[in-house]
């Protein structure tokens, strides 16, 4: 299938995936390298000094909206995600 469908307009790319984390990062980097990019960073703006808000009190939790926690913490630490 790869030999017959690998054309210059739509090439196939193989990913070395023995290390899944690095494979995902390499894929993201590769895909982003194929997107034309032009720096669109705006000029820095001058902000006025912050105003003092006095005695701020956070509103009660039952009056706030929260993003659903789709990936709750399991308490397990992934050794691949630890920082040195």
C-alpha cells in the first residue's frame, strides 16, 4: 500500500516509535515544520500601573464555572514525565 500511494503530493512518513513520548514529539515537530510560518508577534504595548482592588474576596465555589476534569490525577507518577 505504501509503495503505490506514496506520491510527491502526498508522501508517507515513517515514525520510529520505540519510545512513544519521543515519537509523538517528533511527529508534532515534523508536522509544524511543514506549515509555512511567518512571525506575527505584535509590538509590545505599554500598560498603565495596576489599580489596587482593596479587600478582594473570591466568590463562593458554587457560583463559579469549571472545566470538566477529563484526566484526573491518579496519584501515580509517570517516570517518563519527571523532571531532573
